[in-house]
C-alpha cells in the first residue's frame, strides 16, 4: 500500500526541500517508486536539486488551473530509477486548493509506493495536506530558534491529531565530538518532543550536489544519513550513527 509523507519545518532554512529530495532519492534507490510533490509555490527549487530544470515542461499550477491532468505534470528524474517530480508553479498567487491536492494524493496512490509532499509555510491549505499524510517528517537544525519553532509546530499538529511525527535533525556540525553531538541531540529531541528518525551532518556534498542537480556520492556522510532515514521509513531497525566527514 502506498504511503504519503509530508515534509515540513517550523521555519525556513532548515533544509526541508533538501530533505525531501534526498529522502525521495534514497527510497527510489531502494526500489520504491517514489514521487515528490513540491508545494512551495513561487519558490520552486526541486527541479534544480533533482537535475531536471531543463526537462520540466509542466507544473502543478497548470493542473490546479484545469489545463492538464496530474500525470502530465509529472516529470521523470534521470539520476535514479523510480523517482518522479511534480514541480511547484512559479506563480506565487495560485491558491493551494486542498481538495485538488488531495485528489493528487489519491490519484498518485495508484501509481507510486511513496508520495513525498514538500510543504510550504503552514496555513490552512497546507495543513490539510499534512493531516492526510501517514507520516510527517519534521526537519529542524540544532539551534535555538529552529528548535523552538519546530516544537510549536509539532504541538499544533498534535492538537490536530497529527501524531505520527518523526524528527530529522539537520546540519549537525563536524566541529563537535560524538559525545557532545549526542548530548545536543537529546536536548533537541526533548525540546521538540517527537521521536527521532535521522540525523544529517553538515556535509558540503549536500550543498554542491544540490546546486548541480547531482546525486550525492554514496560514501559521503549525507548520503549515508538519508539512506538510513529511508530504511527506517521502510520499517528496518537501523542503529543511529552520525557520519560526519
């Protein structure tokens, strides 16, 4: 049965879209047919991160305006088998119609194993998408502002019965020793209050490959972290390790 995963964050700059792209890539590499739906209208970036900016012919805005069907808005990602993208529109003034987005989810369940919704800022329309997800990945970084905003968003989602949340702690600095990092991770988990699904190091490969639209080198810390998250999503018992280059 297919699964909808909403990727969200309490504030910008946490690496939410990067997480969406790389977790999707990791799931696809594990043989799961995976779709990423980008919902940050006017600020699309996943076509660049996934290396298909010159290949995208249509976007979700055209679907919402009734010009095309959702499969026509879907673009195959070349860098890995089983990976597809529905790109956000460049027009920031198109409304995210919750009913239409839910139609996307239900239609794409017929075609994909995993549907990753890369959400925009929290509003009533985006919340409708998050509420429909079987799994919510909350992305934060280990700084005070991001942790506080993540905790606020998590509490709000719990009140709305969105309880299947998992924490991704991003951009862990290589300047810490392992013991210090683990102590910081405990603080972040306690503050946000949701179970941890993965820790991603601050890896220059993530920035460089994202800008160039290239897959991460398999041996780098970032690639190992995203692969571990994907395997945990699949239900594997993967020990927490911190792969800092």
